[in-house]
C-alpha cells in the first residue's frame, strides 16, 4: 500500500452551491476538478475540510467513527470562513454515499478508509476579497490507508516555539488549509536545524498544540491538555481519549499552562499527539532554546499506549462501544 494519503479510491461525491441552493450529492468517478482560475478559493483561501475513518470489522460490516462530530465541525469551519454552510443531512448523505460507493475498496484491518470531505469557494470573482464566496463546491474523496505506524511506533521529538502562533487568535479552531500552511515554515526549519518531527507552538510561553495535532500530557493520574478556547482545534480523537481517560480514573484537566510548567513535569510524565490519521503518537523529547529534554524515560509511554488501544479497539469493533461512537454504514 502507498504512503498514507497517497492512494485513492475510484469514486468521489460532489455537490455544488449555486443560486442560493445546494444540489444533490452525486457519486462520480474520481477525476480532476474543473473550476476557473479566478475562483475565490485560489485567491482568498476559502476552504475547509475534515478527516475521518470508516473501518471494515472482522464480520465484514463497515462502521464510521464519530462522523456526526466531523459534520458539526465542518459546519462551524464553513461558518467561520463565510462559506455556504451545508446542512447536516446533506453532509451525512455525502459521506455515506462516498463510503458505500467504494465499499469493495475498503481494506481489511488494521487498514481503514480515510474520508476527506472538503468545501471550497468557487465564485468567479477576484474582487471579492472582503466577503465570502457566494458559490461553493462540496466534495468527498476517500483513501484506503494502512496502519499509520507500519514501520513501528517511535517516540517523536518536538521543538518548542514560544514566539510564533500556529494560527491567528480564535481561528485555530477552524480546520482550514491556511492554518496548516502557516506552520509549514516553522516545522520545516525545525526538522532541518534540530531534527525535530514537529513544532509545539507556545506563543508567549503558553502551550497550545503542534502544526497538525493536539498535544496531551499524562502526569500521574492527571491527563492535561490545553483548553479549547478557539486557539486550538477541538480534536475528535482528543475528545475521545479524554473521555476514555476519565473512565479509566484519570483526572482530566483542560487548562492553560506554560512552557516552564511543562518542563517541570517532564521527568515524571508521558506526552503524545492525537489526531485522526495516527490516532496517538508518543512524544519522547522536547527541544527548548537549544536544550533537549527527555519526556519521562524518552520511550513510548505505557499509559499512552493503553489509551490508544482502548480507542482503536472501539473503532475496529474489538471491544464493546459504550459511547455509541461507531455507526454502521447500511
């Protein structure tokens, strides 16, 4: 199987917003999109997206994980970007249609079908810099993916950046390509200069998240992460892990905390990143002002891996879903 996200299925789903109404989502062969070079999205970044997965359980049934939360978050992103907001029903239909259309292409476990609903502004108007696009396209593409850690899980190394922000204030909660683009220069420099895997953005010394994932710390029986105040993405994997941790007896602390507090915790804690693609990625070291600090013993944390297993067992049908997160695709 190709590297994660580089292989695609044969079908996609498309709907358009024209004349103040949405068309019905249509399944069609995956192909390049056809829109004018003056389209709003190409000039003013009027785009947002989601990432979620469908799993083929051992009995052959197909299940979506927490897609309702992805729909709500996409609607929130669209609203923030002043894009036409698709209804819940339209988004649900588009996602289910995309999955059903490629059911035979969904890999066996531990693989999954990665689903990418995307909304873009398509109005032909390069003068519309001061308002949202009045026309839009919603499309859903899907990608068969294997285990993100096919080569084995390894602890990541993060560079702490206490000057730059990942996103503009209050816009970190929006899942838009511009937020990811804004962090690329910092991440690229961190890799080249320090051999870091990612950057942990901590503007003004306040810990937030990395360029592409939420950051979570386990300290004793506490699980600590930045609160969702608009500066970070309200991750669905993040929310799932926090709920599972609480059920396991951890005290969940969604708080503001500083780089210095984080450094003080490091000898006796675990840390990881959470997101849809990898689910949970352990962090083994942090680099700050030229000094490398080990997270705990620098290895993959025991509690972190227990939480990952708890979550993936629910996603893949190995353990009972007590939270009604997994939905059968009929």
